[in-house]
């Protein structure tokens, strides 16, 4: 059987011609690559049983993918070779001193203030009601008017009670005449009994009649006084001094003693009080000062606690503690000359209990809390910091008393303490005494709006990076 030609066999190389580069002396030519078969040749030119060649498009895509992988690897190599650039100046410099704000421990006085939530409560609030039934014919007040005790407010129709008074006077006069006649008879009977002209029993009966008539006259007099009192009730006057509220009933209406709303409401505004609460744990300190005869100042602030409304004094302490809340009620009195306090107004009360004299004071921002408890970072002379445990006393919204752990004049860190650790090197930005010092702005950054440079302590220029110092000072 005749051998079939192999389609994958390499064709024979063409014969060399004279003058080719391979024939030239001194030049070595690489061996010629074997000729590849034409993959695009139709299948019909190939022998039977040969595998189909791969398509040329797949080969091109594979080449492109290899080129992309090589390019990505080159870019990653360049990025990791250069490394991340860390700023060498400013707030977040690495390896150098950390800029911090500091303040000095100072001696001063610290007021001990207790805060409580309270409600403005008037000392007197009266609902003016009628004490008799009748028609309201006049209202002599204006809504919102300030009135004094005894001022005329309203008038009830007095005519029915004037008629009743006249009737009571007539009955009284009649009974007084009967009493006088019985008294004359009693005197006559006494003379006749002395002469044994009448029986003793007649005298006793007349004496009892006189006593009965006297009782009738007394009852008539009471009726007269009652009608006079009703006439007085027809004229309604202010029972207390204060501010008149809105009118509850208009003139012309028939008012009765059973009316629940009354005619008007008068509220006393000057002076006025505020009832506030304090925790029961704070009661001993307040009670000790009150029992010692001290007058404790109380200041009322608005709902936000920023605007001061009035200054007064503590008046009294309630006689029991509320077991449901564990608080005790206290009453403070305010003169309220400008009427800044209004009934049922919500206020924040600050009660000045005592004042600590000559205490060591630091800003609140210097206090740190962690595993060792309450501590501060103290700046040592070599510009390193150490964590110093402290014992705190009373304070306010800006400063706090240190009872143990610090000495006057020591520098404590007030800004930037969250980035510090024991023995860290720091750079003092600016010392502002009791206030927190602000750190310097990094090089190239603008200071915050509204910040003024300090004339007493100018800011130090930022230190240059080590590389820049070496270039400027090559020696």
C-alpha cells in the first residue's frame, strides 16, 4: 500500500543560491525555522483523520491577554517600589515630635454649683368667683392688667339684696317694739308681786316672754347683717396683688356661686417662686448650709440653659423625699422685677452651695479616662509626656478642681492627648494659661477662620524634614 503524505511534515528547504548571506565568510546565520503548515488551508486539502487546527482569532486574543498581564505586573511593581508618601510636616508627621496644646495648673476659686430642673410656681394664684347669685352688670378690669389688693373688679346687681335688707330692717323694728312692751309688763308685774296683788307664776311667765322677744330681736339683727354682707359681696374686689388673666364671663350674664370657672384669675408675679428637684445624695450638703444660717443664691436659666432669667435665693426644702424618683423638692424665691419668669415656665436652676478657695484648677479637656482611671498627660522639661493619675473635685463647664496629683505650674496636655502614649515626644504649640493651647497648623495649611495669632507667644515655625535639613546643611 502506498504511503500517504503527512500533512504536518515539514517541506524541504529550497536549494541555496549563490550570493546568499549564509555563503558569505564571517557571518553565521541562524538555522531557518521550519515552515508551518497553512492553518487556513481548507479541510479538504488535508489528509483523512487529521485533527482540526485551532482558529486564528483565539490565538490573537490569547496574545492580547498576555500583553495586558505583563503591563499590569509592571505597573504594580513600579507602585510598590516607590511606596506610599507620608507627609513629613504638620499634625500627622511620623517619627517626629507631636504638636499638642497645653495649659498650666493654676490656683483659683471654684464655685460648687448644683443644677436641677424646675417649674416656675406663683406664690398666690386666685380664681375670683362670685359669693352671691346675681347678674354681672359691670367689669372694671382689663385683661392682662396689674391690680393691687382691694382694687375694684366687678359689680353684681345689688337691688334684690337692698330690698331684702329693707325687709329685714322692718322685721327688726317690729320685734324690738314687742320686746320693749314685754319689758314694761315685766317691770309692772314685779311691783304687783311685791304687793301680793298677783301670783308669782305670772311674773315668771312674763320674764320668760321677755327673753323670747330678745332672742327674736337678735335673729332679726342677724338677718339685717346678712343682707348688708350680701350688698358687700355685690362689689367684687381683688383679693391679692397680681396680674389679671383672660375674662371668664362677660357682663350681662347671670353668675352663681356654683360656677367652676369664676370671673377672672389673678396670679401673683412679684415675687414669684420656682420649685426644682435635686438628687437625695446632694441634700446633706444643702441642708448643712441652710441649717447654718447661710442664704444660698439660686439662678434661673431658660430651657436651653444659656440665657440667665433671674437671680434669687433658696427659700425652703420640702419635708420628705420622693421615693419613686429619689429626689427632694426645693423652693427658690425671685423678686422678678422685669417679669422674666412666668407661671408654669420650665427653667434650669443652678444653686450655689459653696466656693472652694485656692484650689488647683485645670481645663476639663485635659482630663483623660482609661485603664488607670482618671489621669492627665503632664509635659516634662525634656518635652516628653507622662500619664499622671489625679483625683478630681467639683468643676463647671470649663474648669475642674484637682485635689491630688498635680502641683501649680505644671503643664498638662489639653489638645492632642488622643495620639499620645507614655514617654512620647511632643512639641508645645502655644501656652495659653488656663485655656487649651491650639496646635500649629501644618505647613502649607491656612489657619482656621476667626483664629488670631498670639502676640505674647508667637508660634514657632514648623520643623523641616530630615532630608531637607541635610540638603541645606551638607556639612
